[in-house]
């Protein structure tokens, strides 16, 4: 599972949960998705479903609590690093 695959899943998830028309790119700030806290949780759940993984709350809270400081690229890297370490079978 590489970063491009993760980005595709994140982009699809963002487009599924956001109600605003947003052109999602790696540089898109998470705050620009205009997700309230419930939407943010739904966003994470949608990503988990797309990638068939389970992200721990400790990985999601910084993103949900501080979307103004994070981009889609930050989220992709976070997920990529987590999956690389915790889902080694996805890399075989």
C-alpha cells in the first residue's frame, strides 16, 4: 500500500463526506473540507473502510482537533507510516 493508493482513498472519502465543493489535493488543508466533529469522525471511518484498516484514536485526534494545521498530505503520510508498521501484510 503506497502513498498514492492511500491518497486516492483519502480523496474519495473526503469527497464522500464533505457537503461543500472542494477540489481535494495533497495541499488541501483539512479545515477547507469544512467538517464538523461528527463529519470528521465519519471521514476517518470512511478512510478506514476504503483501506480496510483500523486507525487508533491516538492517530486521529490530532487531525480532528487541529484541522487548520494539517493538510491531506499530512494525513496520507500519517496513515502510510501507521500502515507500514502495523499492517506489514499489506506490503507483501
